[in-house]
C-alpha cells in the first residue's frame, strides 16, 4: 500500500474518532444509513473491492493529490 493511501486511511480514521460522540455522529450515521447493506448483497464490500479501490487510487493519485474516503463504516 502506498504512503498516500496509508495517509488517506489515517486521516479518515482520525476524522471518525474526532466525530465519535459529538452531535455530528448521529447526523453522519443517518447519511450513511441508505448505503448499509447485508453482507450477502451485491453491494457488500469485500477484500476484492478493497484491492480494486487501492489499484484505482494508485493510478489516479500523485504526490500532490488529496483524497477523502467518505465510505460508510459497517
């Protein structure tokens, strides 16, 4: 995994921790609710999806790029 992808994931995790327990947490959970699916649906995230996402990020991001992961946490 590239340093950029690791940095993006680290920032995402820090944002999640910063929001946890605040008034924004409930609002953000409501925003993500429509995207939550059972694990057996075609929309579920698995390791193949993650690997493809990382490959795409490697192809489109460069050292000066910014990226924010706004995917829901299941």
